[in-house]
């Protein structure tokens, strides 16, 4: 039985998953039970990778289960972590490249979880092929298991073929290229079909069924052989050079099996001539496999079975039936029946899989939630901003009318009660010193943020400069993604931060100018009541307005306006207290539609949550606008009744400034506190941005070092001398026979092995040269018989000792066969069929122990009158 083909595993370098994934978890989720659970899951994921890739795996289903679980976990977490931002670099070696003397095997490092998934799935297919090859095919259970795992391996390789280019976005290593994995998938499918042929034979199914199954297996092996031979890169691997003869041999064996069972069917139909023709064709096929591929397959049992059937069929036909034996080309085609199919890769592949991050929402949901929160913040800020703007407008109008201080100052001497309350409010909030301290801290906070941002961008600039220098040095060999292209999103983010800082500086300047304008009055409000009363000019009105109807109306209108302001404060608190989470709705949409229409879902939810608040705010603003119009009319009547003089005007002007200073103090204090909070929050954001830049720069440096190492090794492997063509007379490669391929490379042994050359004795002292000795020495231009201590050359076989077999058999329905590669060995004796010519210096006696000069050469020699084959100096 032929040996089944298995695929070697890829090897991966160790990767620390804990640090980058834990950093993302701590940055995204607040401290608590949820964060602790995710951090524990990260540790388990790291252990799972070490179990799957960090140790040799046994050829057992338990080892395959670990690989399947790790692959399923990668598929589960891919949408939940921002792997492009985490800069996790995975390094894998080529499965088939064994390296060289001067450098290690080919490997590729990529910061892509898709690359990790592809390589893990390759190992799934490789280990499945190894497990299938280890099965005992003498029992039914072993046959079923082997067929299952060969189909799983075929499906894994086929999935890689379809997804590898999109997963990597660059040229992969040769072992996971679409051509290679496509060929491996076809080989695994062929072996699965062969297992079903064995099972059908063991179950003694009908000959017609077995013939169709075997013919389909032969067809599969033929396709696999053609893929190996026609793909230019595949034969470069020593692995595929070993696989080629196995595929060719199995094609012959499966076709011979199909012919054997089809001949039995012909016998049942009394077509004895067809029976003999098919058995003869099967005999030729088996002889071809035995003569060319006996190192790889054992066809003795099949050959004996076919020979016995052919002998019996010929005997019966010669003595009884005398049926005409048709030509092979005239035989009917054997049908085909496929019982195998590549197992589709559908997660989860493991039946025992459980997601370590089951509660973590996918990144698409996280991004949608972030966008929804941003829309919510915009809605709340717009609503609250409109209400605060209305409050500032109201305070400004009242301050310009000196209300309510004008109503409280009817006596003209005492400080109005509203001014005293505003003075106490300013003092309680820290007065002038608190604002000055906050304003003094703003430049320090701004400078700290600028330094963080500049340092982050400088890291990107330095790495990009280094990358450009190496790209200019190595040209096309420096085949990684340019840093300039990779850093575009980060630079855009950095420019956005710089724009935000510039706008913040402008806002700070506006606040400082407003503070400078009202600084003097704010300082006056901070003084005690007696000093404040002394600073306000006094005025004695000519007549009193106490009890006037205008005053009562104006006070009632001011009371209504205060009620409107209080309603607005309550409404602002209600707007701030509204909370809702869109995660559930986004998860439902993702599960149902496969995508999330975040804008539509968020707009609908915001309308439901804030629609009533928006209507109430608009009604409140309209009510305030009406009251302010009424107050202005009433104030005009009040001013007309009030006696005016210069002292009263001065007093009213000071009271207006004090009221305006109080309002400005409240607003400036609020603005500066918001600015301080803004800078502190921005510092945290910029630190995260700095960490992101640091991580990607570190990953790029690691990738750069790996690429530099590979380039140095490749340069060391390059030949120092230019290539040259071997002269035609030194190549004795036989031309392929017409109608068939050249046999697979194999070692040829003759029956008579040359004796090992004995060690020469110690060199004797130089002999005395005499004319007689000189006359017996052969001239250089004359061929000299070889010494008996040297091994005789082996002549090329001229008889049938080297069984070449008939031309590769083919018949109708199969598109011919293809040439096998032949190894070239320029150092083997017997390739050129020319005499052995030992070196002998002129004027020196022959080597001790040489044969007599008259001894005849036992192998064919050139005529003595001809010149030697080699050109002479």
C-alpha cells in the first residue's frame, strides 16, 4: 500500500498577548467585576496560545482540539479588540522551507490577527492530515476517522486559498500562498477518496461501485499531480519533489484498481475480451508504478491479484470462449463517483468551544455606542447651552436696567439687598484670588498638553525618517508598508488635537480679557459692607415711589422672571439626569441585519428621550422673551416717574456695574473651571494617544529589525560570482521518451559496487630519474591505464538492468501524463563513457603499486591513434 501524504506544521514565535490586550481592557472598561473578568480571560487566552503553538503537538485528536479552540477564540475576539491599533506582531516560519547554512528558514512577521488565524488554520489542516495518516486502515473505525480528517484538512487548506490574500493584504509566504494550499487541498481530497475505495473494497461492495470510486480517486490524484507540476514555485520545495512520485504512483494504482473491478463487471456480463483488455491495461499500470516508484509504493498485492485474474481470464478465453480482445482505446469509459467533499470551515470548529470574552461586545457595537454617546452629548449640550444662553441674556438685560437694585434703592442711601447678596456669593466662591489662581494655572496645563502631543508626533517623525532612509538604501527589498502611509490616521488625530489646543488658547484669551474688564468691580464686591456702601454714591430722591402701582407691577414681573429661571434650572437638571444604553439595540441590529444603522437608531432614541424636554425648553424661552418685553416697558414708566439728577445717575451706574460684575464673575469662574477640567481630561486622552504612538513605533522597530535580519541573511546567501551555463558535453540528461514522462528521480545501483579506494602508503623519497625510467613513463598526451587501487568506472547500463517500463500509459478520457524532474549529478562515474585518466607529472615515475604498462584496460577505450576526449594544454 502506498504511503499517505501528511503536511508539516508551521512554527510560530512566542507572542505576549497579556500586555496589549490588558492595556485595552483597562483603558476601555472601568475598574470593577467586568474588568477583572476580562483581564482573567486575557490570561486564559495567552495560556491557550502557548498550549496550541508553544509546544510540540501529538498526532492525536486532543491536540487538534486545542488548535480548533484557539482558532475559534481568535475568530470570536477579532471583532471585539482593535487589533490594528494594538500592534500585536505575529511571526511564523515557512512550513516547508528548511533554511540554509547561512540563514534560518523563511519567516514573515505581520501585525495582523488575520495572519495569525490563517497560520493556525494551516496547522489545523496539517495536524488533521498527520492524524489521518496514523490511522489503522485495516478496521472500519480507522477508515472512517482517516476519511473525516482528510476532508477536514482539505477544507482548511481550501479556506486559506480563498481568504489568505484579503486577510494579509500583502504577498504571503509560499506555504500559505493560494497555489500551495490549493494543491494541498486537492491532495487531501484525493486521499480521502482513496480511503473510501479501501472501505468499499473491505465491505465487499459491488465491483461497479468500487470501479467508479477508484476511477474518481485516480482523477483526483491526476489533478493534484498536474497542480504540483505546473505551479512554478511548488517544485522548489523538497517536500513537493518527494510528493510528485507518490501522486503519480497512486494515480496508476487507483486506475489499475478501477480497471480490475471493471473487468470483474465485464466478466459478469460475459464480455470476456473486454475483461482481458482491462486486466492487461491494469497490468501495464502496475508495472509502471513498480518500475518507476517502487521506493514510494508497494504494489505487490495488487499486482498479484491482477496477474491471477488475468491468467485465469486468458485460460478460460483461450480454451472456452475465444472472445476477441479489443484495444484499450476502444473500451468504454469507467464512470466516476465521488463520496468526499472538503469540510467547510464554519466557526465554531470545536464542539467544546466557549468564548472567554462572551460578555464583551464587538468593536462595531463599541464604535456605534461611542458614536451614539457623542450624539447624545451634542443634543444635551445644545439643549443646555440654549437655556444657559437665555439665562445670560436675561441677566444682561436686568443689569442694564439696574434691576432689581433700582427697586430696592428707593431710599437712595443704603446698599440694595440684591447687591449685598451678590457680594456675599462672590466672597463665598473665593473672590478675586480664586479666579487669579485658576487663570495662572491655565498656561501650565496648556504647556503640559503641548509637550505630550509634540513628543508623540516626534516619535512618529523619527521612525518614519529611519524607514525612509532604509527604503532608499534597500529599494524594492524594503517591502513593508511605508511609515508615512501607516501613520496617516495618527497624524490626522494629532492635528485634530493641535487644532483643539489652538481653539482652547483663543477661548482662554477671551476669558482673560473679560476678567480684566470686570476686575475692578469684582474686587469692590469682595469688600465688607461698610466699604462697599462708602464706594457707592448716595442720592436723595425728591419724592418717594413707595407703594406706586408701577413699582408693584415691575416687582411682580421680576418675580415671574425668577420663576422662569428656576424652571430652567430644574429642566437642566432633568436633562443631565437622563441615561440610556444603546448596546442592546445595537447587538440586536447586528444579529438580525449583520450591520448597524447607528445614525437612525440613535436619532430615534434621542427623540424619545429628549423630545419632551426640548418642547419644555422652547416654551420656557418664549415665556422669558415675553416677560423681558413687559419688564422693559414697565421700567420705562418707572424711570419717567423717578426724579433724575447727576448723583442718582452716578449711583445707578455703579449699581449696574456691580450687578454686571457679579454675573461676569460667575460666568468667568465657571468658564475657567471648565477649561481646567478640559485640560486635565485632554491630558488623559493625549497620554493614551502617546501610548498608542509608542506601541506602534515599538512594533515597527521590531518589524524593522526582523526585516533587516532577513535581508542580511538573504544577502549572505546570494552567490558572490555570476551564474554560468554548464557546457553541453557535461550534461548527459536523457531526453524524455515520446508519449510518456521521465521517471521520478531515484538512485540507481548496479550489481557490482566499486571497491573503496585504500589509503595510500607514505610517500617514498624522490626516485632517481634514469633514461630508462623516463623512457617507460607515458607521455601526457597518451591515455594511461588506471591504477588497480582506483575504483573502475561504472558504465551506463545498456541492457534492461534499469527498468524504465513502458511509456506512461494513457487512454481515452485522460489528458496524458507529464514529465517528472530528473536530478543532475555531475560527479557520478559512468556518465560520459570515457577512459579514466589519472594525473601524472612529466618526468615522474608512476605511483607505487601501479599495474604494468602493458596491462589491457578492461573497459572500452578510444583508439590509440585518436586524440584524448579532453582538450590538452
